C-alpha cells in the first residue's frame, strides 16, 4: 500500500513535500521483504531501546524485564498471559508534559490552551483519574466512553464529545450531563442536537468539525482531514453549517475543530491545517465571536528503534506559533487553543506480555531463514499490525541470552495468516517454548481495539507503579463468553476441556 501523496502547498514551516516522511511504524512494505530496510541487527538482542519502552523498564540482575518496579515473571505468574501492563507513572508523566508544553506555548502569545486526553486511545476509570489529576480534560466519542469518563469523576464541563453518528440517546446523555462541548459533524446532527436542547430546555456549546483538506503523512486509514472521508464539514460548507448552528438560540458556536490524522511525525501538516483553519475563523467572526480553535491530536510515538518522533514541546511550539503568525497576518485576535493527544499519553506506557508456545524456522529464500515465534495472544489483543501494517518491537522478558540474534516474526494463535503481532525483529536465537515475550508501545489502540476473535477472552489490564501491581480492567474468561450465548440454558454448568 502506497502512502498518501504529501500536499505541495507552501506551509508556514516550509513545503510539505520537504518534510520528513512518517516513520516505518505505519508502513506495510516490510511484509513483502524478509528484512525491512529500517531494521538493523542489534549488537545486543536483549537491549531495551530508549524511547520505545517505559522509562522504568530495565533488566534485573537475572536478566528479567521489570516495568514500574515489577518483574515480568511475577506479573505473568500472578495475572497470566496475555497481559496488558500499563505504567501509571509513565502515563502521568506524559500527561503533565503535554499539558505543560501546550500551555507554555500558548502563554507566550497571551492565550490559553486546554489539553484533552483522547480517550479512544485507551479508556478506563483509573486512566481518566490519572490524566485529570494531571490537569487534562477528556475527549470521548461514544456514549460508552462518556459513561466511563463520568463514572471516573471527570468534570462534565471538561469533557468534549466527538463522533460522526451520535445517536439521539448519546446526545441527550451528553446534554443532561452538562458536557462542556459537543463537536458537531453534520447538518443532521445540528438539527438533532437543536431539537434535544429545545426539549430539555437546555443550552449547549458546540464546535464545528472541519476538514482542512490537509493530507497527513500517514497511513491512508489514519488520515482524517482530507475531503473523501466520513468526518466533519468541507471548508466550503463550513460557513453554511456555522450559520445553521447560530440560527438555534440554544446552541452556542464557540469554535472550530480539525484533526488531520494519527501517528504523525512531522509538524508541517499541523501548521498548514492551522493556517486554513485560521482563514475560516476569520471569515466566520462577523457572525459572532469564536473563542477556541481545537487542532486535534495525532502526534506520533516510537514503536521501533527506527522511529524518531518530534518532542511534544517542539510540536507545541511549532503549531501554536503557526496559529499566531496566521492571526497576525490577518490582524486577528488569537483565540484560545485546544489539543487532543491520546497515543503520546498512553502509548509508550504500555507493554504486553505473552508466553511463547511454539517456534518454527521457515526458509524465506536461499540466504534467509526466518524464525516464526508463536505466542498465546495475537490479533485479538493487538489488531494494529493487521489493520495498518504497524511495526512493533519485542524482547524476551523472562531472561537474557548471549546467543546471537535471529530474524523472527512474532505471530498469534488465531486462524489467520495475517495474525502477526511483530512483523520483523531480531531476538536471541535460542528463544523457545515457555519464554515470556514483551512487546512495548502497546498502551494505545491495543486494549481499545481488542476483540473476541476465535472466542479468545480479552486480557486483563494491570497497572504497575513503584513496585506494586493491580488490576484496573478485569480480563475475561471462557465462562464470561459463554454467559453471553443465549443458546445455553441458564444455570447449567458446561463441562469442557480447554
């Protein structure tokens, strides 16, 4: 699959065509070559690459991986595998860093910035409490996500509600809860929401979701601001949509929203999108003041040693400065800003543990043999490799080894040839049955996308912090899955040998 063509229009940070391309984490090209160009054989296949693993990750004196002060072997013994592990301190640190970066960048221009945590990356009541403790608001996009945020005690006025097809029930729940803003996505939704607030005798602040036309330098399924997709209003339709919102006395248009994609490494796309959004902002101010521009999220993280994401501080400075320049060029007062990071908050904080079940050497060509390492999870707990051709790293977690590295592919147990978790990696050549395998950077969009494919129970999520571990999301059992099957008589125990 080829990557989307980069836009060539001049941006405030230079031509998009001169920006560095997205890193290899979202390229599917490695599936057709045994050894991807970006993959290098390591001098030490036990080493943990800084920036991919949580800051707390290390190997103890026996070579066993530790995260948050808890060993992988202890975690596997207590909670089983597969197992999602989330480092609480890492999540909190990234949340603080993002908030400080954007608020500082905005303050230099005399405005405020609000940072929303994008709950779709990973949502549980504990994670909501961590990020709100660190000063973040919360972004949700379904009634279920809204319910989790409210159950965690999130302040409703600091919740933003997204979605391209919010139901009447979802919108009503949001209005009744008093959410701070609803990001409207279509003419139908404007009318739907207007009818609800009229019936409830309520008032609702809304933002208009706009497609800036900027194509993020990422996987086609992750780029969300180009015209031919399901989200938001095209630039040429935004003025009409804004007018319609303003015709409803109980709806207050407070700003514009745009999100250009996910797992983006270069800042030029954000700056170009900001320029177009400011132009729209200028044209709409005659109809009433707009207090905020929400520029979304999508900031990339490192999944492999080849990935080099831009530090969040640098991204914040570049995006906010671009908005300031555009406003200055037009003689406009700069609005307050909002951002919605998700992956950069939880991605690096997550590690998934598996147990190796089988290994199988496969001759790829006359010179290369690849070792297939089969684990007890797979695409049901990490769908990103199958969905996006995403790349991941892996390390043996239960020991270290002096054996020379071998080219491996880590695969799951599902009945799919595309059930790949780590497409290409080097592990010690003696990786074998019973070893624990750790895959880093799985905090975002792994638990969220998990399924019961092949009737695999979804794993638990365990939080680690300062040497302690606790379950924050309970895992499923086969009994849980059978309990949902209406064809099983209630109260009848099923004998099974699994």
